[in-house]
C-alpha cells in the first residue's frame, strides 16, 4: 500500500474522530473494553474498522500530547492488522519510532505527517500476538527537535477490542 493511501486513511480516521456531529453517522463507536475502544467508519467505498487507545502515561509528564495507537482493518483493500501510532507531533526523520513490550521490540518503518507505520505484515501480525498476551506497550519517538517521548499504553481490553474490530469488518 502506498504511503499516500496510508496517510490519507489515517488522517481520515483522525479527522472523523475530531469533527463535529454532522459526521457522526459515518463514524460509530461500537465498543469499549477497558483501555481500548472500537470504531467503524462507513463510506461508499467500504468500511474501515479500528481498535484504538490513548496512553495511560506519557513522558515527559508536562508535555500533554494527543497520542494514539491503532490497529486497523480495511477489507476492501485486503488490509488487516495495520498498526500505526501518532505521538501528537511530527516525528524526527533521523530517529527510530519503536514499540516495546517486554523483550519484544517493533520498529515503525514509515514516518509522515505525525504518524508512524510498519511496512511488514509479518511484523504487524507478531506485534498483535504480543499485544494480546501483554499488559503494556511503550511507543518511543522523537520530535523534530530530537527530544524523546515515551507513550505507555495499557493492553487491558486489547484482545476484545481487536476481535470486535476484526469482526466488524469481516
């Protein structure tokens, strides 16, 4: 999938989440499980289903950002387990964005317009398995000035949210 399409669809998701009620009929919250929620966007071109979470802890503490972690399904494009993250700022191009859970580390390959994605479905599938078994995952990124941030995501409710997002787009 092209980077442009990824950016477009993730931007669309964020846009729908943040826009007024006039778009509410296109975006439906279909479930909330502990620290994860499931949303579905219905469009003429098909559905987009995703599980998302916000950090339970952010470092540095005094820097409140609109960070999120997503697992997205787009059946019309045959896309499953697309993992992406935003830290609420534009990522530094020279530093790695990394997700860590226990001894498992996952590098995000693409960084653009404030979002990071993996390009390997194999890595995404492994990360989903780790997230189902884990209790927390940390996403480390660097802003354009080179300052490090760490977003801690609880994985409580992830498996149920993941399963519902997948089922909603089956």
